[in-house]
C-alpha cells in the first residue's frame, strides 16, 4: 500500500500525466499504484518532485504568509511508511490556506477520548522526533508513549476548526482506518 493514488487525488494529477512526465507506460504507473511493482529510486524521486511541486503551488495559491523554502515530500510519505517534518510542513502549507483558518493537527486518542494535540512544527518534532510512523509491514502503527508506561494512543491527522475537529487521516494517507469523530 502506497500513497500514490492518494497524492494524485490531493494534487489532481492523472495517471496519464504521471506516465508522460516520467516517460513510462500507463501500465507501469498502474502497477506502482497496485503495489505490483515498485518504482526505481530515480522514479520515486521524480514522483516526489512532481507531487511536491504541485502541493507547493497549491500553497502559493492559497496562503497569505510568505512562501517557505524547500517544500518537499519524503519517499516515506509516498510509500505510506511515515511522515517526516518536511512532509508535515508540506501538508500544512498546501492545505491550511484552503481551509480558511483551520489547522492541521495530530490528535492522540486514548480510550476514544482526544487527550493531546500537536499543531505546530516544533510540537511535531518534539512529539515524534521529527518522524511519525504510519505503517510497519502494512499495518497502521499506534503511538506508544515510552515516557508514560508505554501507554498506547490511537492517533489521527485532524482538521481543527477552533475547538472542534474532523478526522482527515484517510484523506491524507492510504491507510484503511475507521474515522474518529
């Protein structure tokens, strides 16, 4: 499972446009989407570049703040393995402007209750050492707090509107999870 189709949805890039940009066949791209074949390192880097530039352009269109430098997704996000600080900044930049004041956050849930929010870049680095694991061996990973008796949290990517939130995890990563409301 990878985020190729998810990124296509977020950036409105068609499978044919990817094939044309990388000078590969449509069947090649479909094989990547279906996890039948893994792109080469060069192809992965090219895919990341294509999606990064499109998300960057979305941010430029919708943000009112100055443009940040070097917005780039990681291969780990493309492969649905993890979110780096760079991915976090890229996703925030691309979507918060469209969300008209709403914020991207990570919510920690314990026994179905929201117990903690991560909303800033510095909080993201502090909480996850700059890397949030999405999946290991195809399975979604909970967050385990090693500093609190290994307490296990379910976590989700959230769109915050004031004090309320909407679970947008399935919109941003290719992991089949129940939505938390």
